[in-house]
C-alpha cells in the first residue's frame, strides 16, 4: 500500500472513532446550526498517528504551492496547521521554509492586539503567500473571514484547506470569493448516502 494510502486510511480510522451520529438536531455546531452528527476533530488530532497522517496529507497537498505561511484558524485549525508545518519540516528539512501563524476571530485586546499571531515584530504579510487551514468546513464563514484577514494585510491566499469537509456549503462560499479550496476528507465517505 502506498504511503499516501496509509495516511488516508489512518485519518479515516481516526475520524470514524470521533464521529458521533444521533437524531436530527441532536448536535449544535459552532455556527449555531444543528446536525444529526458531530465530528470531534480535536479528538482526531489528539492521536499522534492521526495528527501525523493529517500533517503528511496536508504537506502533499500544499508543498507545490511553497507558501510563506500556513495560517491556522483558531482554535481547531491551529493543531492542523501545526501538524502540517512539523511534517513539512520533517519530510523536506531545509527545503521547507514555511512558518505557521494563527488567526483569531477578533484581536485579543491586549499585548500587540493582533488578529494574526506569530509574525516577527517588524514583519507583515504584505506580498507573502499563505495557505489558510481549518479543522472542519461547514458553511465556510470562518475560513472566509480568516482568508480576508490575510488578504487585508496584503497576503496572497493560495489555498483554503480543511482537514474535514462537512459538505454543507463551505466550498461554494469560499469559491464565491474567488479562493481555491481543498479538503483532506469529506463527510460523504463516512455517512450513509443522503445524510451528510
């Protein structure tokens, strides 16, 4: 089995362990909607083998883009972006020049009062290429907001990437603002036809 298939298999097994399915409306999502299923992606990322799989699959998806930064969307996207960044360095060593940042939903209100954290004191995103990373796509609103934060600081968003796509409109929302998107796993793979 090719290495990429092993990583897909590992990720899929972890998703299956943290996927909770119940009655319609049983689970409230971060965006306020309700759903008959919930994926605890923080649980997925708590398993070292699954985190490595996410990192390796993410690196294979973005390495050709050679972004200056990976920007994790707080909070779930931070673990995903970290895994990709660590695996990028592990796999490519000195060729991996990408750094990891994260974007908050709003500035923290103290310290440097930044929306995007991790830049050096005199550094900006102007002219830099970035990949925005989420743990889960639902509507795409938080991914679009994060991408807009980077765009507003002069960055070129090369890709918006999620580890898991619920397939509930995020792709369309991201595409409507002219940004490319991708995901490492999709809901239809795990749920019966017509229930994703």
